[in-house]
C-alpha cells in the first residue's frame, strides 16, 4: 500500500486497516511456526505496511504543529546569532 493511498483514507479506515494487517501478520507468524507458510516474504510487506500507516497517522496528528514550531524556533535562533 502506498503512502498516498493511506493519506486518502479516513482515520477510522486507517485504524481498521492496521487491525486487519495485525491479524494477518499474527496468522502468518503462526503458519511460520507450524511450517505451513506459503509466502514468508509477505511478513516483511505486512510489517512495513503497518509502519507506513502508523507514520501517516503520526503525521496527521503532529505534522502541522511540529513543523510550524520548528520553523519558528530555527528562525529565532538564526536571528539571535
């Protein structure tokens, strides 16, 4: 899943997607332990998708306030020097 596709989802849809991916990840880990997994590389992609969704969620929560604050702080430190 691409980051742009994730950004187009609502917060609720992102949370549901994370839950679905976590469930799938759990099932694949279980299959790996029992030796019945068909595509072990799928684990890597699911883990990355979960991280990607969490990153986009964090951007929406903290993105605007942190970016504005850091720009102001860097401008003030430059002005003092």
